[in-house]
C-alpha cells in the first residue's frame, strides 16, 4: 500500500470502526471486539508510516481544495508522526481499560461512548497529519464537538454544566483567537502550509509577531494555558476513560501539539526571538499556579486535572525558550506525559471501581489492597515529577538543557520549583497508600484489585512509561528531526 493510501486508511479506519461499533451495539462482546480490532488495525497502519518519516520522507495526501490555495491536505512530518503513534497506540490500551471500567461500573450509553471515542481518534489523527493551518483548524473544532457527548456522558446537571464550560471555552477561544490568527497568516504569508523554519515574511514587526503568537496560544485553549484552563477541571465529571482521552490520548495533546507545530512550522524559532518572552512568563505562571492548586486538592481527579494544566505548560515553556534542545524536550514531553498521565487516571478509575473512593484523604493503606494499581500510580507519579527511571525525566532533561543553552534562568527556576511542588502533591499519596495503616472503612469493607482489564491496561501504560526512559530512540529521533536544518 502506498504512503498516500496509508494516510487515507489511517483517517478512515476509526470512522469505519465507529459505524461497526454502532451496528454491533446490541451485542456488547462484538461491539468491544470491533473497537479493539479497529484500534489494533489503526496502530498497525500508523506504524507503516514511521520508517519513511524517519528516513526523511514526508508522505502527503490532498483531499480537496475548496478555495484556491487552501486545500484540505495531510502531510506526515515528525511531530505529527509522534502524536499519531501516541493517539493510536493508547487507543488500544484505553479500549481494554474501558471494557473493565464501563462494565464494572454499569455505565449507561456504552455504545455511544465507544462510537464517540472512535470518532475522536479520527479527528486526532487528522490533526496530527494536517498539512496546513486550515486543515488543523477544521479538525480541531471537530474534536471539540465530538468529545462533548463524552464529557456529558453521565447526563446529570453537573455533567451538563461541565459540558457547557468545556464547549464555551474551547469553541469560544478558537473562534475569537485562533481563526483570526489563521486568516492573518494567510493574509501576510499567502499560504497556511506548515513549512520548516516558518512561513511568515522575514522582518515582521516584533510587536505584531508577539500579538499573533498570543492569538495562537490563547486560541488553542486545549493546551490549557491560563486563564483559559477551566474547561479541563470542569470536564472531570466524565467517566475515567473519557478523562484519559482528554488528558492523555487526544484532546490536550491536540492543544500542545498545535502549539509546538505553530512555533516550529508557522513562526520558526528565529522569527520568534524577542517576541516570545511573555509566553515564557505566562507558561511559568501556569506551571506554578496549577501546581499550587493541585497541592491543595483532596479530590484525586481534581488533583490530577490541575497536574495536567501544569504539565502541559512544560511543553509551552519548552517551545517558548526557542532552543533546539528545548523544542526536542517539548516533543518528548508530549509522549512522556501521555503515558504517565493516562496511568494516573487509570489508577484513579481503578480505585473508584474497586473501592469507590475519590478523595486522597480516603487512600490510607490502599496500596496493600491494590498493589498493582498503586505501584503503577507510583510510576506515573515519578514521570510527572521528572525522576528516573520514568519517561518524564528524559523530557525534563532536554527542557532544562535548552534553558541552560539559552541562559534562561527564569525558566530553569520554574522547572526546579515545580518539580518540588509535583513531589509535594504526588508523594503524599504514595505515603498514604503504602505506609499508613488501612482506614477503618477499608477494614470494614474489604476489597481487592479492580477487574482484570483495568489492571492490565494500567500495568501496560506504566510499563510504557518505563520503556520510554530506557528505550527513547524512536520519539527522540522524531523530536530531533524537528530542529534539524
């Protein structure tokens, strides 16, 4: 199969899978077999594109051209390849997890959940492979709309309120900020294509560049840069597999992916020199402020949500430093955060399913009852803190190296302070789980691990978090291609 056909197959497979899931809705075993089969086929399809991209090829597919010079087109470049591998690979594991979670908690509307999840993956792949800003914008909006039913899955007043916040912030910012930015780039550059080194005309006024950068950064609110971050904790009303989709597989990854792609392929590192200092400050503030909120949160999912807000701004900070090493760190952190954070949310869902606990203060001694779950949680926490042997150490190493390369001491101070804060809100959870005696409630109502599919999934993602530390060659090779001349 040609590379062009492989791209088309990767885009169509999740949509065809969604149709198959809908048709098999009355037969749960068949429905979930279709989900797993589609996810496996998609990953195999995406992997076929890896070798050509590593060899320097950039496979391309033009679907249509609604306006002259504005095609709906797809091109597989290194950053998009990395995002596609993350989204398609984690879909398989998340599907295994979802089977245990949705059945274990007797969730309603399970067919709708699997259909929307498949369509969200299709949108994420289209974003990953977008060849220009127009294509990226269109599928960025599609991803927001298709994930709304997942956020409001429970159907409660709280879920609907969270969904309204989700939709209002993500749609509002993209229409008010992102769309004008795309139009302005088309006006001054004559194209919206992504090109290494950027497409903006040389010598643009630094003030205009800074304003345009602000439109892009605040327009891609999926990256959760403050003050447009509230949609993320609001969306925590959704079931844990949806939280995993939001935080690790597709939604926030689409945000930070778009940030890095715009910095590298629309502006270019040289064009942004002297115009991105405000972004370093804003990302640094978001990292620290979100960490402080997480430190004070007792609800486990809320703590993890604000951890995500903080961790996403590591990617923005790394991109804004404008050093080749830090850009490599930004790309690596997209992968490291995906594996580490999905492990943490899987563990939170496992705790809820087996023990019906949602607060950190309820977790005394739970590591004795759920050793696999809490060991995996520990690995995910190490990655978020940035300690070996977890993947987050590798990405933070490149981020710190880039900050030193640019003598950006403010960024370095932010990373060091936030590392301490990360340890401050993760390590007490592990202390409670393993070193405190069982709570009276746990003694009175004994429980074990969650259903096998849940435990299997979180063990796999924890293993992936370790594997990215010991074997980072593929993501590192893709990340390095971003900054190679």
